[in-house]
C-alpha cells in the first residue's frame, strides 16, 4: 500500500499537535519527539508529520511512502519519467527513521520524496548535504533544495 506523505514545519509544536490530533479525530501521534511528531493514518491514508526545527513554517515537502522495494522502484521510475533530477538515498537517517528514499523537486519548486522506512532511529537525521557523522545536527534532513 502506498501512503501520501506531508511534512509541515510549525512554529509551536504543542499547539500544532493539539490542532492536528483534533483534525484527525483525536488520533494519537504514532511518533512524538521534542521537535517532531507524526501520524500514520489509515483514513485518510497519510503519513502526516510536523516538526519544529527552525525551518520556515508551512509545507516543507510532500511524498509517497511505500512498503516494498518493488513499490519504491516503481515510484523512482515515476520520478525519472517526469524528466526531473532525482537524488537517491539508501539507508539514510531522517525524521527518526532509517529509510531508502529518493528526492525530486516539481516545476513549482515543491520537494517530493518517495521512501520505504526500514526501522526507527534514535536521532532526527542529517541534511542530504551532510555526512552521517553530523546525524545529531539541528539541520533538517528533509530539505527542499534541488537534488544534484
């Protein structure tokens, strides 16, 4: 099953958790950290994440979460078919999870990712431009910069 992913940068995590929990029918977050929160909902099928990590408030990026390597390959092929640059990341740590993923940026400048979560991680992650050694940096891993 594929699940839509939306990540929003927020100014106040507590206020935003209260709002989105109510919006999602009082659903409890699936992951809750000091700077990040995520709901993995079935109805609607969405992985909705918020973070308070210094980014400009608003939609940070969108994407498609997949469950299998075959689905990830399918989504990567779709990114390539759009004739936009694609940056693959294998075994990367982002948003308190280790994942295989790929990034692109649509013609409007919106960052899109497709990813398969492999396991939970104890740290938020690192920016695509940073080596793993900086994994505990406060820099967001989910940047909307154009892939190289």
